[in-house]
């Protein structure tokens, strides 16, 4: 389980203010109408000497419950009694993003923690945790019959287009001698060429069984994936993907669909 630690650390590498800075850059030069379509109408809009200022604001309400504490100590010298009660408290805070637009309603500048609202839907940018699984038909070495296969991965983003994930894949096949199986564990970077197409590749440890589930073999190899997002809505992605694994004595792969959060 030690390999999970760098993956969770990776998910924290690109988050918070770093992401908001890049989201703000993505919105600059785009039309106000697109921003309003994805974020909704601004809380306030007002004219300024540089253009028009639009503010998106969320108010957060914080509450604390009443509490009490006390103590009693009895000794030959006397009785020491302490008691204290505190009432509940409430407070508010605001999260605000400001966009400056031109007379042509183009976004000139944007400031604030925009991660809460998000990047343009067509932007090649993602952040935080990466998680997904896939299923399809797999082919193992020279077995004659493909069988259902699949895999999963978990990791995090290192930048707006580069992530690091740990993955597991399982591919099955069958021929006259019986069923066969190949498994692989890999640690690999993922790169998005655009908002829908990505590739992944890296070293892998492979465990394979010959037909009849005989002669298990363990070897080092490589694991690679190419995927295309058929549906992308926020962080949810449904993709078409090809996963392939190869070692000195074993090759297998799966063509199928994946469900992802990225």
C-alpha cells in the first residue's frame, strides 16, 4: 500500500490557489455570455473607469454550539470548585470572484478563488483527485477467445494537464486448454493533449497465467492507455479507451469504456 502515498500527495500538488490562478487565465478573452451560462448571473454588476465589474459571491454561515466545563477538587484545606459556560456563536464569511469586462463584453481580467465555480467546460484543465475504472473485451496473448476484462486507477494532478496514477488491470482469454489471465500493476504519468484526448504510460509489474491457469509468471513490463472522452460534464467523464500491457513473455489489452472523475 506504500505506493498510494505518492498518489495522494500528487492530488495535493495542484490544487487551491494554483488552480484558481490557471482558471482565471482560461476565462480571460472569453465572452461574458459563456461565463454567465456556466456560472449563472453575477451577484452584482457595476460600471467602472476600466470597464464593467461583475462579482460572484457566496456567503458562508458558521455556527458553534454552546459549551460548558468545570471541575471539583476536595482536599483537607477545603473545596475548590470551578465552572464555566460559553454560549453558541455565529459568524459569516464570503467567497468572491471578480471579473472585469470590456464594452464588447469580453473578459479582460478575473481575480479570486474561481475553483469554486470552475474552468470553462472546454478548457484543457483539471485538478485534484483522479479516479476511474473501465470494462470491455480483452485479448490475452494468443488465446483464441476474448473475454470481459477491466481495470481501475487512482491518483492526482501534478499540473493542469499532467497527472500521476497507480493502476491495476486484468485481462482474460480462453482457448482449448482453458481459461487464462493476465494482471498488471503500474505507476504512470497521464497527459491530456486537449480536453478530451489523453495518454498514459509507465512501468508495470505483470502476473500472467497460461491457459488452464497454469505456469504463473511474474515479470516487469510497460503499461499504456489512450482514451477519448465521449461525455464530459464537470469532473465526470465517460470515455472510450484502449489499455495495453506488454512484457518479455506476455502481452494483453482491453478495448472498452471507462467511468472517471478527473
